[in-house]
């Protein structure tokens, strides 16, 4: 899980964009790559979180216990 915070008061929303728009696609990318994501207001702004599956890591296990060094 990844969490980020900032002091902005507005919660993020997926934006509708056209092919000509130069921005506004960040949450579209997050939505496509992550299992789930969300946000909540905090006393200092907001927190946005995302859960992403990692290749080779089984659900419920720690990446540190699943990772192995590449062969020499």
C-alpha cells in the first residue's frame, strides 16, 4: 500500500479528458494500475492511498519475505 498526504482540502476525482488535454490523467493511471485506491480528509488536508499487486508476491505476505536476489 502507498499513502501520500498533502494540505489541500479537496479530495481527488478521476477527470474526464480529451485527446488534446495535457493533464488530468493521474488518477486514470492509478485506477488502471491499482487494485483499489481512495482518499479521506484529515485535520491537515487529505490522505490518498492505493493498493497495487506486486509481481511474485502472494496476498497477505510481506514483499521482504518474498523477494530473492537475482542470480549472479
